[in-house]
C-alpha cells in the first residue's frame, strides 16, 4: 500500500508522535521473561525485508544492506513505470552479493499510475508474458518470486472476489507456462481478510493454482493487538483445507506514520515475525533506496538501522520470551548461542508520550556454560528520525548471581521510542564496556573463529576471539561508524604468542566494506596473555563501515587472538579540485552555475543527456600509481512527476572515466534539494603524476550537479 506523499521532514516529525496505547509514566516495573532452556528454533531473520528499499546499484551502499543479514526485498517489475528506480532485475546483483535470499517482483508495478490503470486482463497478460521472459533470461532467476497482484481487494477487484479468482488463475498459468519452476506469491491483500483468504485458497486448490508463498499486508493498528490471531487463523485455514503450510511473507508492514525509523515500535514487528518464523518487508512510505528509512544519506544509519543490525547479529537459536502482555507495547526476542557461550535479548516499545518506563528482564534456564554468575551488558539506541544516529550507547553493565537457574536484570528509565540489546556472557569481564570500542567477542565471527571464555588474562571487555591457528577461514567482522569522510586509525589489539609451526611475527588480511585491502603485519608477543596494538590508517566514507580481519594463509602466519578494534580520526593527504576551476574542461551543455551552498560558491551542471556534455578534471595528481578514493560532492533533487503517494526521486548516475579509459557507472543518491550537497565515494585507479577524471552521461538523463572532488589514497 502507498500512502499520501510524506517528505523526510514530515516523517521526522511523525516519528515523534505518540502511537501505541498509553502506559503510566511511573508505573511499577513490568516483567519481561526469557527462557533460555526453551528453544523455539533456528533464526529466520525474516523481518529484515524491504519494499523498494533498494533503489539502484549502490543505492543504498552494499555495506548498509550486508550488515543486516537481509532476507527478502520486494521491488518493481522489470522495466516497470510505477517508479523511476527499484527495478528487481537491476538491484539483484547487489542484493545477492549482500547475502539476500528472495527478490519479490511486484508485477503490477509495470503500470505507471496509482492505483494501477485497469486496461483489462488481456493487456495485463501480455505484460506478464514479457516480464516473465525477462526473468527467465536473468542469471538470478532462482531468487525471484512473482507477485502477480498487489492489494487486489482495493485495486481492480474491490468487491469482486470472483473476478480476482478467475484472473489469478489466468495469470498464474501464464507465468508457469513460461517459467515452470516459478515461485508465485499471493494474493497480496491490503490487510488480513480471513473469509476472502479461505475462499481464495479453496479456489486455488481446486484449480491447481495455489501460491507458493502466502502474502498479505500488515499496515494498521490491528497488527499490534491481532498479529497472533491473524497468523493462527491463517494456519487453521490451511489445515482445514488440507493444504501444506506455505511460507508467509508480509510484503508490506508498518503504519504510514509512527513506525518507520522508530526502533521502539519496529521491535514489535521484528519480535512477532521472528516468533512466527515468517518474512516481512518494511512498507514503502517515503523514498526508495533508503531501506525504508533505516538509511539516510546513502551510507549513514538511523536509529532503526541499529535495531536490525542487532537482529542480524543474533546467532544460535531463538528461545521463548514472555512480554508483560501478549498484545502490549513492550515486546522482544532472544537467542542463545551455545558455541559462542552468549545469550542476547532485544526488546523495546512503550507509549512514546509517556517518556520512560522500567522493566525487569528475568532470564530463566541459565545454562551451565554461562556459570553461576552472569555478566550482562545492556546497550540502547534512540530514534533519530531520518537523521544519522549517534549509534548505540551503554545503558548498564553488571554481574548477576543466578538463583535457581535464573537472573534478573533490572532496567530503569528506558525510552519508549528506543530499543535495547542485552548481551549475557560468563562472568569473565576484566574491563567495562566502552561505547566507542568494538569488542571482538561481540563481533560477527566466521569460519573457525570462536569465543571460549577460558582462562587467559589481560584482555579487554568480557573476552576475545581465537581460532585463527591452523585456519584459513577464521574472520572477525566489526561494524563501525565513521563520523565523516576521512582518514581513520584502525587500532587492532591482539596477541600472537608462541605457536608450533608459526613464525614469530604474524599477519591477518584486512577487508573493508567487502573488499580486501591489505595484509596487516602483527609482531609476535611474548605469550598469549601479552597484548599488542597495531594501527592501520584507512580512508573511510562517512557512516557505516564493515571492517573484517581474516585468516588467509595455508600456513600459520595468521595464528592470532583478537581483542578489540578502536577507531579514531586521523590526518592524511586529501587533494581537492573545484568543478568550476579554469583548469577543467567543460564540453557541450556543461556549464558553471552560481550557488552559495556549493563549495567555492559554484558548481557545474547540465552534465550528460548526451555523450558530448561532459566535465573533465585535469591535472588530478597522484603521488604513486594505485587505488584512490574519489570523493564526489554533488547535488541531485530530480523528481519524476507528482506521484500521489511517494516522492518519485531519481538517483542520477554519472559515467566516470579516468585518463580516457573504460567508463565506470556510479549512481548518486538523491539529496532531496538542489542546494543540499552530499558526498559519494567511488574507487578509481590512478597513475603516478597527472590524471584526468571525466564525468558524463551518454543517455538521455543528466549526471548530478558536481560541486568538487577530493582524492585520497585508500591507505594513508
């Protein structure tokens, strides 16, 4: 469903509004119970889905997506006219690289109008034929799920269920005739409609056109009180009709105001969808390409992004939780990872107007590996609207003695719009948690990397990561925040004691935002309780960055233990070049334009819309041949038409050529105003000495307005 046009500023105001049933400001503490002995199955991460959350290749950046363990995205039909971006086939490569599972195709979005213009089923079947053949020819064919109808109870078939059933059969059969292995989702009602779903499934079974994935939307207040009723009723319908249980995707969830960008409200959806093991896609209420307001400025996190990052960081199996009330505002989920010896709890939600609330997190079924005394670190993240979040902060830390296999962690002064993350470990902490420090034991571990909570000493936090010895697969992945574009010192604390067959000095491979960067030399330490710190200076984009330290060798030169990563601002050589400089070459329609908001008071516009309209920076100097960060300051506020329900922003792209070489296509996220300048980073390979960098766009579309560029070596 698409709502009225909502601007970023309007949304920022909306998320501050009260939205859930009121709770007294000074009520007695509630009780939120977690039972670690009651496993509820493997993590699905299903709530991490998006409708038009992806705009174009690189919009948002792959890092913003990959850090969340994305599962499902619902996108535009191939070459559809409904919106200017979000084409399912075009975003597929990035989504799959980021680990995404399914890409749903909103087939009716081939039409331009909203509600969709009704040109008859014959017209639609012809379009379905064309779209399906494009999908069949696509290399990611097996990842697509066809969604033939979107909200048919309101569009084309309002009050005409029989018409929908007949056309569902026709479209279903058309898709399968071209793509026999097609997965098809439906019916896609705008809300849960029990009687209509029963009629739909009865007809679909009788005519052999049952959907492979059941889909409907949860966009109203009733989700908060009635989700379990909806889910249970649907499963009962399946059972009564002897239909095998279908996977469920709620391919639009969240209300038009008050939910997007609000961690405390979104916890409701995450908790309930994970408990039911269904998938869900955040609704498309504002602009495409920002993960439905989890991302701002293309690479910066809102408060809500961190909620989903915590969710993606859960490992092991989910366990039973009991909130104060099944339909109340305070909800959460929890997971236990026996191999990592950690339990994690995510919770939040209260009437935002009530200010703060108190709750006791009661954890039962404490396993033996956590010990008789449990260490708890509690993190919080606040709503930030569509502004960048300051990130998580430490709320509380302490040791709690288990009694009868149970501990109670009292939490006071919690904020209604915020979300909270409790990490339980054995009582092995040596130092207190620091918000700006990234502890290895809390990081994402890969391969043979592990946390043992053994008998070592001298480490920071609650323990460290090991398992790099005799391994080429171990990895420790940190998610860090850079306040601004620039150089940062990555200070890695490690131990590299004596290890049979290993050299005295070790090294690990540094990967930044999915790309191998360099091998970091780590001098040997006297023993495994002696720690050292080695710093690598790297140029990072503003916002979220993924920093991975990986084993890489067939021998044991990478046998180390990792303690933590510190990030601090550094200085380095960054060369700036203004677009309006007389040293540059402007061709065709490209022209210098005055704007007090631009660096130097001017920018170059009207680049592109033809191969001859270019801006060439001359004399871009590089001290040595190699890879450099090209930081482009630009503005782009192009909008297509006046769509009634969404701001149809265009993510302009530029074709960038270095020294007249091959063109590299880079999309630039819409800045929402022509006098708002943002930066985007494109990696380029330069030769030693002078280089030229040319911006153009040979298509009918324009490149963004270019203010200036900055050039910095990847490694400082």
